[in-house]
C-alpha cells in the first residue's frame, strides 16, 4: 500500500498491509524485482499516471463496474 499518511494498515483477520511512503517509482521497481506475482493497483489515478509515465505498467486489465456515471479523469492517461 502506498500512503504518506498511514502508519499502519490492518485488514481484519488478514495480516496487515505493508505501507510504502517514499518514492513510489523506486518502491514499485523494488517490489517488481522481489515478487514473482502480479501487482495490482486499485483506484489511484495519480499513482497510476505516475507508473505509466515511468514505464512501469506491464499490462492493464479493466473491470467495468457500472455503479456511478459522470465525468472526471479517465482511467488511462491520455496519449498512452
């Protein structure tokens, strides 16, 4: 989990999440080297844009959940 404010992230009966609070690009590069599993980014448009700009996005899988409608920022940065 990436956060500049949280000091801990409990998840009920599950082990708490590890919190990254430094440079997000350095952190995601380290995490990708250390993990053989898929890495998922949930609902952070600004962090997603940061990873796209740094060339750290390997694949995109969109799941459509039509709960709300309206305008706003797109899920994938323009020009990508």
